[in-house]
C-alpha cells in the first residue's frame, strides 16, 4: 500500500507540474488586466459603507473584525472630488 501511495503522489505531482509548464502567456489574465488599468481612468477606493455594515453586525455578535484585504469599489473618473 505504501508503494502505491507513493506512485499516486508522484503521478499527481508530474501531472500538476506538466499543467503549469504548458500554460501560455497569452492565456494569462494578468497582462489584459494591466492593460485595462492603464487605459482606464477609474480608481479603486475602499468600500467604507460595506466595511461599516460588516463591523456593525460583528460588534452586535461580539466578534472582532480585522481587515487584511478590505473590499474595494470602482470609482468612476467623473465622480471624483
């Protein structure tokens, strides 16, 4: 059983590494997202309304909230102050 488990783990590792190696740059979403960010004049701001709602509910339940990655919302260029 130990040998068959080793073969299964090794096979899974080979398949996973093969999938990573066959990934093409053109299929990656990162360059498209970077191009969109350069062209767009919109910006991302912290969604303070959502943060306040979540923290209020958490306080009622006695839970402390620590935002590691706060939620963002897109702000149109026309709406900037």
